[in-house]
C-alpha cells in the first residue's frame, strides 16, 4: 500500500505540472504567439519571434547562403554558380510553425521534453534545403557549351627536327537528367549552406596517346619526295596548300587516313587555284590541279613504311613525276588514297615543300629487322601509241597550234621486292595500272579567200595522215606566221617532216584540185 501511495503522489505531481503547462498555454494563446526563447531553426535563432518574423529571418538566411559558390564539375571541366541559381529553398515549409509550436503542442510528454530542452540550452529544429529541378536542368542546358567537349587526342608537333607532345582534352558529355538528380540529392542531404563542389554525371572519354606511347615515335618508317619544278605558280600553290593540310597528322593504331577528306574540298574557298588536271582523257584547268602529286608522293612513303593501303587508283593517263604504277590519283568522290595504321603505336606524318620539291616522312617505332630492305620496281607491260588528231579551225590556212600533247597508253605493274642481308627474299606484284592513250591534238587553220586551198587543207585533215596535213599546210605557213602563236607551233622535227613531204604532196594536191568555177 505504501508503494501505491508513492506512485499516486508522483502521478499527482505530474498531473499538477500538466495543469500548470495547460494554464501557460492558455495565457500565451490569448497573447501574440511568439516562439519560445532558445529555439533555433538550423543556425537561425528565432527565439522570441512571431511566425512572420521567423519566416522572414529564414528567408533572409536562405537569401544570404544563396550567394555561396557551388562548383559543378564534369571531368576536367567545371562551372561555378551561385546556390540561388539552383533554386535553393527550405525543404520543409512547416518548420516555422514547428518552432512556434515548441512547448505549445503535442501530448503532455512532448511538451514536458520541450521545456526541459529549452532549460538545458535550447532546442534546434533542422533546416533542410532543396533545389528546384526545373531551374537546375535549365542551368545545365544553358552551360552545356562550358561543360561538354569533344575528345581531342594527345598530339605531336615536330619542330626543328624534334617532337614535342601536345596535351589533348577529355571528351565530356553531361547527362542533364541524372546530374540534376545528383544536385538535388546533395543539396537535400549534405549541403550545409557553404561553398561546395558537386561532381556531375557525365560520360568521359580519355584522350588517346599517353606520353609513354608518343615518346616512342622517333623512327623514320618511310620517306619519299618528288619534284614539280616545271609547274606554273598556281599548281605550285596547290601542292603547298595540300601538303600543309596533311602535315602533322597523328594516326592512331587501326585508324584510317583519307587524303580526300583531309585536303578537300578542292575549291577556292579552301585555298586552291585553277591549274591543269586530267579529265576524260584531256588536260583541263580545275581548282586543286596538282594535288595528285601530293597524294602520289604520300603513297610512296606509305608503301615504304608498309602501312596497309585500303584504296588507291592510278591516273587516267600517265604522269611524269613518278614511274608507271607508282602514282595515286585523287578525283571527286570516286578516286581517293586511303590507308590504315597497322602498327601497334601511333604514326606521325610530316609533309613540306622546299625548292619545288614535296617531301613526306612517316615516323613511328621501327619494329622491322635492320637487315630487311623494302624496294619497289615499276614494269611496263605494254604500250599504245595514241597517234595524232587534226582539228579544223576558222583560222587562216597555214595556222597550226598544238592544243594537247600526246599521252602514250601504258599497262604497268609494280613489284614489291624484299631483301634480307642483300639477298632477295620475296618478289611479288604489288599493284597493276592501266593508263589511257590520248592523241596529240593539232588545230589547223582552213580559212582562205581561195576555196580550192581551203578544200585541199580540209581534205588533208580528213585523211588523218600526218605527212599529208603538214604538206598541205606548209606552203602557207609563212603567210600565217604573223597570226600564229610561235610557242604553240610545230616542233622542229615536225617542221622538217612537213618540208620533206611538201613537194610531192603539194604537187599531188595541185593535180587533184577541182577547176575553178565561174562566178555566179
């Protein structure tokens, strides 16, 4: 019974205390409700404030920490923004009301505990933050250019005969949706209102070519040069222009190189001038004329380096700067020179022009035995003489002009020869080429006041016989010399042939010419 009386005494005391609390709440309810002293929301002291005052204090605090710098990082790139740009706000809209309710609401035990907390130094309510998802996604979208970037491989520059490594850049593609979720989670669960860094969700592609790999590119694998001293200024310009576009190329293992894709488009906007090139069996002026000598020179360096050639075409007609079957033509989108780096390390292509010579050097790491030597031999299988073609013009009789030089037709093949210690180890056909024959074209004047003379020259042209044409024209060449282009006239050999045939052919033509008709 004594124990029971003690329990009732304790209960009565608690009940009496409850009555006191209830009385206090009733009195405060009748007055303007203020938050109990000692109550803080996060780090904001709101004790003694009304609801409106506490709400304003929280807003002011959020505005203040909204100036904090938040770094958003993606790989090696980042941007710095204010927290306010993320739409920072209080996650719990009821936290101010909870502060007002401290010691006023809840059951007897809760209110009793609140009172004790306040007496022991205060009561702190958590101030949690959140970010605005739409604001975050808009921010990331607006700054995509600062965060995203294409991968740039580490590179090489050759200067004064030595290589220098050039640092590349990561490829970065930020995932906006996933990154926004990460930002929200960090602000909600980990942010304390101070400056912070958040790692975004992004696909990162590391640049190819480590310093260790690139430092091994020291050996000359293949080298070749050709001369273009007979070229005019426009052709010289085109060769130098294209060589400059290829120079410095770093080709990684398994990567394919296209000359067309690298030096094109062949137009004025890309720095090219009009110069002679082959088209349908004739030489015509086109933008980029001469770049085939660039691709041809590169081709020979490539095959000496024993890289894998995946596309190569010979010219339609023979060229003079390399032997048959050693050329590589570039034309529109149907002829290209392509090759693949079949080495275990990157290769570096150096190209330059000097003294009307174009040079190509291919560097890498040499793995071939030093006693093994590669060479290529051109073989002409057959030839075709294209002959000569005479074209009548309205120029005076006696006028002759070479419109196009003769191009002999060839069938050729290229042999790859491998020697070891000076002895031939293998000899095999590497490629085959067919070059069209293109006739020499000579323009012949046929205009004369005497229709009989015009008829004689016309008949000679129709015969297609070289001696007959020269013989028919020769007697009148002196009269036409004033209007002839000396540079385009017949060669001395052709003039001699014409003179030798002139007497007999002219006599024969005079006998066969029709009688003059009376005027009508």
